[in-house]
């Protein structure tokens, strides 16, 4: 399993085109980030944290995200060693599986700027204890917090009108 799961049923020439496109996008939007002693700082001006940017990076513990970032794309931090993150008010979207299986993440505050969190975004974050959701959200999608076995506190704002199957 991994990011290539998305492409299993594509002809090989399509896969090559997609890989080239993703690499170009990552070069343009996500500069090379150095992780020093578990810490990473994303440069100001970065607009997106691209798909799989920190996927399976066990050495990542904390990250600073600048106010220029508007989206955290799918599997951006999946299976990483992330223990803490502050999501800035500039972020509008957290895509599916963005933080899936971050087994050391303990708490998350979703700022009011976030209007959408994708399915499975925090699934299997087994150390996750507290969640505070954005008052701009209206849905909690399927499996968003599924298998978060230590979850003790979830602050759900009045704006939430739908909690989907197996959300928790």
C-alpha cells in the first residue's frame, strides 16, 4: 500500500505522464524540506503540502506550516512520526488520509478556516486523545477518526450537521 494505490488500474503510459506531472508540481509547490532533529519548517510562500510529502517519514516529529499554505493534500503526513502540528488559519482543506496512521500524534486543533476534512484523514492515529473541530465544517466524513483508540475528547461545533458512518 502507498500512494501508488491510486494508479493501479491505469495504462503504463498514463502512469508515466501522471508521475512526471506530480514531480513537476512538487518541485514548483513543495520545496525540498530538511528535517533536523525531528523538526521541519516549510518555507513561507509554499501554497500546498503536496500528496505524500512526508509519507512514512518516521524522523519527522514537529513541523511549522506558514500562513501561505491553503491545502494539506492526501497522505501528506500519513504514517509519519509526527507528534505535534499547528495548522494555520490559512488552511482550508485537509484531504483524505492526510494524517492517517500518524501513530504518535496526540492532539489536533482544526482552525475555523478549514471547511473540509477528507475521509480517513486521521484514521488509526492510535495516540490521538483530543480533537477540536472547526466551526466552519458541516460534515465529519467516513472513517475520519476511525481506530483512534485513545480518543478521549472531541469538540464538535454546532455547525456539524452530518456525522457519517464509522467516523469514530
